[in-house]
C-alpha cells in the first residue's frame, strides 16, 4: 500500500487530459493509472470519487468501454461481489453496485446485473434515499429484467418508478423521471401487444421530453415508436420513426445510441423491402450500409446487448437476397449470443426466423422445433405478460406447419 501511495502521489501530479480530446480508453491512461494506485493504496472512497468525477461519464457513455468499467469497479469489491464494496461512505455503496450492474448489462450479462441492482435498490429504500434514486433504480432494474423476460416484475417496477417519480421534489426533475418511466412502460406494453396503451405512454413521454428540451431522450422514444410500428407490421411508420431516432442519436454522439439507431434503421428497411416495389433493391442496399455500421460499432465497444438484433437483421437481409446459408449462419450466431446472455425475447425472435427459414427449405421437423422453442420463449410469464408479437408469429408458424403435415 505504501508503494501504491507514493506512485499515486506521483501520477496525481501529471496534468489530466482534456476531456474534449478523449477519443479512446488509451487517452484516459493517466487517470486510470491514478485510479489503480488509489485502490492499491487502500483508499477506496477516494478511488470511487475519482471514478465518478473523471472516468464514469467518459468510459460508459462516450466510449462505451464496458469491460474497462467492470474491471475498475470490481476492484472496489476486494471480498467479492457477494459482499458490499469496501467503502465507508454509505451513499457511495448503492451507487457503486448500480454502476457495476449497468456495465454488466451493457456487456450482455443481465443475469449478473439484476441481483446487484436489487441490492442497490434495497439500500436506497432502507436508507430513505432521495426519491429520484429510488425511481432511477426501479426503472433501471426493469430495463434488465425485460431482457430476461420477467415481464410481471418489469411492469411492477416501472409503475412504481412512475409513482415515486411524482413525489420527487422539483417539478422538472419529477417530470423528467416520470417521462423516462412512461417511455419504458410504453416499450413494455408494445412487447405485450397492448399497442394502443403503448402509444399513449410513448406520446406522453415525448411531450415531456420536448417541453424539457431533452433531445437525446426524445431519440429513445422514437426507437420504441419504430419498434412498436414493426410489431404492428407498419413498415413505413417504422421507417419514419427510425430515421428520426437516427438523427437524434447524433445530439450527444453516444456510441450506444448510434449503434442502436443504425441497427434499427437497417432492420426497418429490410422489413420495408417487400413493400417497396421497384425500390426494393435500393432499400436493401441502404439497409446493408446501416447494418455494417451498426455491427462494427457494437463490436468496437463490446455492446453485446444489441449484437443479436443486428445479426438477426443481417440474417433477414441474406434471406431477402436468397442466400439461405448465410442467413442461417448469422441467425445461429445471434442465437448463440442470446442463449449465452439469457436474452429471452431475442431468443423468441431468432427461433421464429429459423423456423421460417427451415420452412422455406422444406425442413418441417426443424421448423417445428424452432417454432415450439419460439412459443415457449415468447410466453415469458404467460399472457397477458407475454412477448405477444413473437408468440403470435410462433402460433402462426405452427398452424402453417400443421397444414403442411396434413
């Protein structure tokens, strides 16, 4: 600890990099080295302050360096993640748990994120923390639970987050947190097939973000609007929403937002292609460009949570081009990631696609196996808390297979 302490003092004397010039993790090397020596010197509370003030925003939002953030934050748990972080400042403990959980979620490990967020939320609740922290914690927990298909828990946590948000002191902060909760509730309702209610929640969120001049937050609403339109089979409405989302992703230039918007735009253009008539080829060419950028971006920052969706869109693109072998390769790669990360809703979508692909190839047994897997995955907690669009598709496929076998 003494050696680390002396090295910490030495590194601390080096001028910090200009934040506006940060383009890679390497640009933050002096600050990261200072952090490591601070931890090594046993100064955990000072280390978490350093991380929060000089590293958190740049690594998580601007660079999307999730594995780096996991490495740095795990060092605050010398006894392991099953024990509290070694911090004397009580307020820093749930914050640290929540930050580590977010990085796990972004890197494709929602199963590790959920218990950490549960512990953080419990501390905030038990210590009478600010209503804002409780609202954020509940909404964030729901964001990971939806990936795991725990839709009953998702709805419970989102509705409570909205309720708590209304109790936050300060009308603007209260409206902002409530809007985020309603945005996420709109997404959930769309997955459940409650499209009318979903539209109401998304519209309310968009109105609030517009009034509060939160352009980047508006972009997320447009993502969910595009997804809702896709679930309803409204490709042109989805395209309009996806283009708006892509434009707004550049407001702050966060890698995660750009990757998601590029992947979504590519997927929408593929869905639109059969309706595009003479413009079908142009739609597929544009989709190819967006998907290439999305996949490259996701892999550059290890953004695992969006990679299965992008790969599935690629599989749909190859199917549209008549290349069934490449389509299957991309879909199976997507499924491997979804299985490893326990992405239940993504598993349902991928199995449905593989069932359709197998049906195209007249492999009826494989088609049935995939359709049954899609139905099981899409049921989640059972209707009405099911991934309804995927469940409907799986049932339709099984009906078609029954007719083929007859």
